[in-house]
C-alpha cells in the first residue's frame, strides 16, 4: 500500500472514538457490573442506610422521651420543693405561735405567782402588825398599870380590871389616832 493511503486511512480513525467492537464489549461489561451492583450491593446499602435511619430516629425518639421524663421529674421535684418550703413556713409560724402562747402562759403564771407572793406578804405583814399591836398592847398595858399604880399609890394587879383599863385606854388612843388622820 501506498504510504499516503495508509496515512489517509489513519486519518479516518479518530483517536477519541474507540473501535466499535471495544465499545460493545465495554457496554456489555458495564451492564453486567451495573446489574450485579443493582442486585447484590444496592439492597445491602439500602438496608444499612435504613437501619441507620431507624436507629437515628429511635435515638431521637428516646432522647425526646427521656427529655420529657426529665422535665416531668423536674416539675415533680419543684412541686415537692415548693410543698416542703410551704410546710417549713407553716411549721415555723406554728412554732412562733406556740412560743408566743407559751411566753404568755409563763408571763401569766409569773404574774399570778407574784400576786400570790404579794398577797401572802400583805397577809404576813398584817399578821405581824396584829401580833405587834397585841404585844404592844400588853406591854403598854403593863407599863400603864405599873405607872398608874405608882401614881395612885395602890396596886392594880387585878387582872380583869387591868385588862378593862388597858383596853379602854388603847381604844381611846386608837380613836384619837383615827380622828387625827
């Protein structure tokens, strides 16, 4: 062959376009590999992706459920805390009221005891005053009798007469003392 013809024949073949038999064989190989991947690999990939999607959705649902439960427990704790604070305030108020009542009771008891002691003191003072008045009456009576006996010059030893004289003298003194007031 002529070199020019051969050159022209080579020019007719484009290096970018493969020969037809190679193109057919490549297409058949592509279809076989694509069919194999479609039948065997794609279902496994879809299955794994579906399992992951379900696991993620289940995890999200579990997390939402756990968050809801945690929120519920938090609300319960807040309610219990508020109730405990209310109960503590009520107990504090009750203790204050009981303390005030006890203080008033003790104050009233102290006042009553003070009044009893003062009354007993007054009664004791009155009894001591009477005893002192009686002792004074007897002493004054004896002194008055002795003095009167010396003045009169006779003995006033008669007990009944002496008592009457003393009583009369003291009654007159008491009347004068009351009139002077």
